[in-house]
């Protein structure tokens, strides 16, 4: 079976939770993609989804420039689920009245649901907590609909059309705070949309191997290997498909974590038995970064240099038609909003840093996956857990963790501090409980005292976040005593650092990486 034939389309109205909806749908083993809400209807029709989900959004539906969806979406004949903004938009479309709520509702609310409806099937609770985030509400339900759930503040917290498979809910089932939220979304995509649950790691591996074989044929593939989870899984997957027609090039750009180069070379040569070419290009990368402080320019300089080195190596090794990358779905969609091309949050190295005159065709076997899906695919491929559970590491490496100008000396200082941070997290049995942890070297010096001497040296920030897919994240609540050991060791053991700060920003509004 085509694992993409059973699919749902999510139309994005700008909610911070849209990517979480996609994650929950995929956790139900159903494929989905996200389109901007103002995408042309023909593209929606061509996509061929078995159901459509309308996301939340920050606007009010009665605002002059409030985003809308094409009217034809409701006439496609496939089930539609409106969430929050999508709930109000659908209600208004069918003749209901949306108005500002008497009491804004943000946070937990008790939901009383009609469990006789398939939408709430297999839920045992007579009432349960859901997560609300709205200042408007549906005051008058449109004709032809009936209420299937309510809260004390939202008399129409969920409704459905009496004869058509159109459902809307005021609350957010995608967030962890909503009890039974995953079950509700699974009910929609499986029971109501009729999707078969074929989006599994095993099916993905089998389908992708066949796709790569068909696409590549007897051509050769060059893979840029960093040793991170994404490139490692991509390399093993491609190797499973085409064997020795894959050559991996590992570029030590001088922007890696401590001892990372040795670990990667050992694993892929001796453990995975792949063709591996290792290139020490530290001087070349540092030379193009000299004097560069703007993060976007850093990323583009690093991306360009990577490709130039790949081209040089490929010319030594013979002809290659494809360049393989570990690009993920969040890389593709993170800087896209319902308004079309948005202000760029950051250019991902895998997506935006490549030169226009690149001679390779791109092979990106993980482009449809979120990070946790990549890990499950890696386990399905038999990759050891110590590789699978490594924290994410950006393509530009320390180039975007050394804030300001990147030099060898500053990278060396950061490497030592970062190694201590990660070592202490392992000792405290916290590393695998944290999504991503790293150290940032700040472009400032601070005054300190060591012994009887005044110092004026570097400050670093340590960052640790909890997340499921990197789209949203909260700062990790590391115990004070662990933070104390981390700070003491870094200041005492790393020459050139006299201050350690802990970053307690969440995403949003901050990003996980600082640059």
C-alpha cells in the first residue's frame, strides 16, 4: 500500500500549535502535511486528502483582514475538523454568530462531551480537562449543527453538522494539557475520515528504500555526514537501498563538539561498514567566517563551503549525481506562515544555505519526517541507541553557538565548556530526559574575581529544553545542585570563562538555538 494515500491535510491559520496537530495525527499512524490556509483551492483538491483540519490562529474571525479558507473546502465532500479559530470560522461560514467572549478562556477547562458521537469514541471520562486559548466564542450555533460538547464558559465547545462530516471544537486537542486529545484526533482521522493507519516506521523504511532505488538507479550518491541523528539515519537508510553506490564525506569543519570527529569516523567505518572520506577543513571554514558576525551570513558561508568541499571530493572520487542530506520536515516548514513567504526566522543549513549553481540533485529521504519520527526510523534500521538519542546539533555547528566572530580560540573555549555541561547531565541521568542541551559563548566579557585578581573574561549561557519535535519547547527544570556543579566546573576548568548563565526562555517566543 502507498503509505501516502491515507492522508490528512492541515490548513494553517497561524497558530503556534499547528505543527503539534501534525505530530498528533502522525502519532495515530496517518500521514499529513501542512499548507497555508490561503493556498489555491486547486492545490488542496490535487492533494487528495481524506480529511481536512483547520488550525487555530491569532486573529478574530470578524476582523476586516481575518484569514479565510476557500469556500470550496466545505464542499469537497471530505470530513472537516475546525480547531479554535477553525471552529469559529466554520460556525460563521454556516451562519452562526461569533463574538468576543464575556470571559477570555486561557488554560484548563472542564469539558462535558457527548460520548455517543464517534468523535468522542473510546473515551471513558464523563468529563475531562481540555486546553482553551481564545478570547472569542461561538455565541449562536448555525442551523444544521448540533452541540456535542460544552464547558462552563463555552456553551458550544464542540459541534457537528447533522448530516455532513463537519466537526468543530473550541479547545486544543493537540497539546499535552488536553486529556484524551490524542484519542480525539485519532477518532477524527481514523473513524471519521476512514484513514488506514499505515504511516509506521517499518512501512516508511520499506517504501523509502524502494523509492531511493527507483530514483537513484545505478547512479552514485554523495552524503554529507555530520554524525548527528539526521545525517546518520539518512546515510544508513540510503546505504540499505544502494549499498556501495553511497559514499559519505565527513567534513571536520572545526565547528564540532569535543572529540566528535573521531567518534563519527570510528562508527561509520568500523560499525556501519560504509565508504567514508574524512576531510579536515577547519582552516577553510574559519577563513570564510573571519570577521563575520551576522548569523544568516554565517549560515550561508558555511553552507557554501560545505558544498564546495563536496564538489571537490566528488571530482576526486568520480562522478556523483546526487547529494544526500538529512533535511527534516520542520526545516522545510518552520519559516512558512499562512501569509505566504514570511519573515525568515532563520535559514536552515540544510535548506537555505546551498548555492544556486550547485551541480548535484538533492536526495533528502527524511524530508517528510519530524525529529521523533527520524529516531523511530533509526531504531527500525538497527542504529544503536547512543546515536539515536544524541541531542540535535545544527548544521553550522559551533558557528551559530559562538555568538559574534568565530575563531579557533573561541571554538576551543566553547568546546570544553559544552563537554562539561553534557558530562554533568549524563552523570545526573538527565541527558536522555532533555530534548536538547548545549552551551553558547556570548560576545561579551564580564568582570570577575579569581583569587586576589580581577578578571575580565568570557561569559557563557547553558541551554536545555524539553520538547517533542523542536517546534515548541520549554526550558528544562534542571535541579539547582546540578546547575551549581556545571557552573563551578566550567569556571574552574575552562580557562577564559568567569561567568555561567542559564537560559530559561521557552519557544515561542525564543528559538531553541540563539542564532
